[in-house]
């Protein structure tokens, strides 16, 4: 699924794209919330508390059911940064990593400020959502990488030894840039990962995940996305850990019926390549969205992160209507996620009507939401 020739989107293409964007963001948030209450619990403890099949629904975390973690928070700010980059393009300023970095810095402020009361007008609407001002176990590398104004780059990354899964769990939105070529999507995800995690595995796993999301968001298969990611990885120094993890995920599919033990054979999901492998494996073997997400969280590791990755993939593959409605209904921040998803879809398909040079003043409402500064 892509825009028609000349960048013009037909109605059916727009509707399909919006459904996939919604599905990707909601699905990732649902997987995140399903795993939040059992993160780091052993498989034995999960089964002891919730039965032999483990959790089958949300369990309380952070004082409520359906609560999301920093994985979803940062994903939303990735979307915000990408919208701002496209809005600013009309001014001649076109460097998406800078805009995404500014968005991540806005997220970092939500982790230290009491609330949105003192946010500047130029911070836009997402930074003023009060529910986001809550610490949900953010990774140390994310906090330290965004603690000052210097933007990490692949040549001079922040936290050069870190390869935590936080790069992967926030990178699905890069894959939703369906009008871009895959190599550009890969590179953008790598550049933005280096802003907090400088180890090659942390950066390259993010790039691989973005390419896989990009492939399924365009309507191709998940297996094709994994193969495409392997091709891109092979050209990059330091790719071996990520390549090996992704190949193990593909190999595990052929070993028999999916089990929690097979999931655990791929790692705990705390590092970028392990979260990628588990998320891809669970999405590949999923009978449906519910089955895939529960498989992705019922293991003794970073359950919210692996659930998030799997949910991003399944949502982008099948669209929002495939998501279990009871989980959608109880999800924290659902209204914000849907609003942001629709804004992203509108910017990508109809942006010129909102702020092109032929609309000199732009849409005041849109430019208040996503300022050009």
C-alpha cells in the first residue's frame, strides 16, 4: 500500500493507511500495557500468579489496568517529531533527526516536570497532555542521552556502549513513512537511535525494526520484511548480533508449536536485538492479535518491551479493527494515541493542503499543534 503516482493518495489508500497507523500505535501500546504488570517476573512466578497459561488480560501496573510505560511514551514523541519535521520542510529546514531529537527532549521534560502548565507554546499539543507526565521506568540511557542539548549521531553517539531495547521500542513510527525508500527509513531510525544508545546493535536493531514495519505497513508479508532487514543489516559494520538474533527468530518458527519456552530461548528482551527477535517471532507465529500479544509478554524478561514490538507489527499488518476491542477500550491514553495517529496519517497524505507554500499562512490550527519552530 503506497500513494499513487505523483504522491496523490486515493480515498481507499488513505483509509487503509490510517487504519494501519492506528493499528501500529494502538497495538504497540496494548502490548506494552499487557506486559507492564509482569515485567521481570519469572515465567514460574507468572504462571503461579495467573495460571498455567500466564496472563490473559491486563493486570494492574502504575495504579491502574491498561497502563503504558516509557515505551509508548517515547513512541508517541517519535510520531510528534516526524510530523514536525514534515511541517518544517516547507521552510527549507529538512533534517528529521533534529526534529525527532527535539521531540525526545520534550519527552525528557515530562520525566522531570510536575505537569504541562509551564510548557511553551512552541512545544505543541502533545507535550501538554497531562497524563504523559508520569515516570514509567524509563531507561537510564534514554534519560542520560537526552539530559543536555547535544544530539548524539552515529559518528558521535550518546552512551556508546549501550544497546538497550529502548531504541527498538520507540522506532515503529519510522516504518510508517511508507512513501520513503526502505534504506532511508533504516538510516533515519539508526540516526535517531544514536541519540541515546550508541552501540551498533542498539542502532542497527532499531533500523531493522523500522524496515520490517515499513514492509508490512505497505502490505507485504512479515517474512519479507525480516528478509529485507537482513539485507540492509549485511551492509553495516557491527551487524552480527542483530543479524544473528533475527535469524534465530526465523529459525525458531520452524521448530514447532510456539511456547513460552521457545520465546525465552531468544533471550529476555532487555537488549535491542533480543526485543526485536522476540517481537518478530511472536508476530510470525501469531494465530491472531490476541494470541501473538499474550505469547510476547508471558516470559521471564522485559515483557512490556517485547509486547510493544509485537503489537506494533501486528497492528501495522492487520489494522486497528483486528485489535481486541476490550483491550483498546481500557487502554491508558487511547484518545491521545488515536488523535496523534490520525494527525500523522493526515500529515503524510494531505500535508500540502495544510501548510504548503501555496497556503502562505498555513492552517493556524495545525501550526499551533505542530509549530514550525
